[in-house]
């Protein structure tokens, strides 16, 4: 029997053995299924036998539709699953395996010398699996393409971005740009939160605009002026509560990529990155004296360390102005 025939027989045998798993996603394309069943990682037979079904189930539940997506899913998750099983012996469930602690421990123990790009991609992929299948938040590594500085935008830069949004050639493009500015600059949303916001998540009370953010960092945030007017312009004439505020194709493996694609295809003299818009919003809240516990709550920060990169850009303060507060003098009310 030729090697090709042996491989075909092996594929048919495996395909039949795991046919019940394919039923988890009846619309799974044949070429994606072939990648899943034929995938063989560089692991011992014992390790692969222990984690193979768990790996296949997770890959199918992630609903990949392209060769690149499913190959990345299988490559990154299989080795991680095997490492967790070997290192901890934990029961293989997404809730137990795909945790921030284990993902970052794996990064430290198994991939300390890998490139920044590989480490960034791995955390993004494993984090997406955690959030999609286990509803568990995983902090991403800093983007490789982002300026590490959290420097807020200046007033002139903000004005330039508003002009850019108003100058785009179609209503859809203008409203998408206004949505990004209003949600990130006015309410400090992250890209993954912006991409999931719907029209029904915005409400107006006594002239004040609020956004209700779903997901792992659910919260209600008042939108700063004048960004609130920008956000409302993005919603003008739109009444369907379930419609996404930012309208674009959502990539299944990384939904916020649609935002990056939009900003790349419609360049502005001052690139309106969501990270710097969010930082501008955070620093403005600090400068305005908002109590840090309140800021952490409305920003969706889990720990106070998330503030460190923003505090260095806050307005300098003079200790002399706060002596009375420090020593406990009565404050006139």
C-alpha cells in the first residue's frame, strides 16, 4: 500500500471516529474539517491522545471558516492544551484550561525566547478562545504596531480627527468614524467593546448620553462632552436597537480587526487609534479629579496597575495645594 493510500485510510478512519464532533457545527466546510482531522502536532502519542478530542471540540466550536484560521487554532491550542495537561493534570474543560494564569505561565515557561510577534499572536488567539468559549477575560500583550506611549491627543489633534470624520465620502464611513471617536474618546471603550456595541446600548437621560457596555467588563458610562454629540451624530436616523453602531464585517478570529482595517483604509493626518483615544479619556478624568475607584469602575480596569501608564501623562500637581487635605483639616462644604 502506498503512503498516500495509508494517509487516506487514516483520514477516513479518524473522520468516522470523530464524526459526532463535526455535528457541533453542521456548516463546517470540508476543507476546514480536513485540516482538523489531519493535524498532527509535534507531541508524544500519549500527550496527543490525551488532548486531541478536547482540541478538536474547541476548534469546531470556534467556527473557523478558512485554512489560515483553523491551522492557527489547531497549532496554538494543541500545544497549549498538552502543556496544561502535562503540567497540571487538570480536567480538560475550557473554564479550567483557558485562564489568564495558565496562558501567561505557559508564555513564561515554554516561550520565553520566542519572538514578540509570536508571543503576541499566541496570547491573542488563546485569549479569544477563552473569551468565546469560557467567557473568561484575558489581558492581551501590547500591540506590536502601537506606539508604546500613552500620550493623550492634543486639542489640535482632536480637532483634526473630527474634521477627518466629517470629510469622509459616504454616510456609512462618516458614521463609523464618528462612532469610533464618540465611543473611544467619549467613553473610553476598548476595541473589543466598540465592536460589540449596538444602538440599543446607548440612551439619553436629561440631555446626558450614556453607553451600557456588555461583556466581561459590563458597566454604564456617561459620555464626555463634546464627544457625546459626535456619538449621537453617528446614530442619526438609525432606529434598529440591535444594529451594530460600528458597521463592518466582523472577522471571526479577531472581531476588532474591522476597526484596524477601517482606520487603515481611511487614513487621517492624525491616526485616531482607539488606544490613544481611550488614554486621552482616562487622563482627562484624572486631571478633572475623578476619584480613582470611580475611574477604575467606569474604565473597566481590574487592577490599579492599569492606571500606571496613564498617570505619567496626567497634569502635574503641587503638594502645597493639598496640605489641608493631607493633614485632615475641615473642608468647607
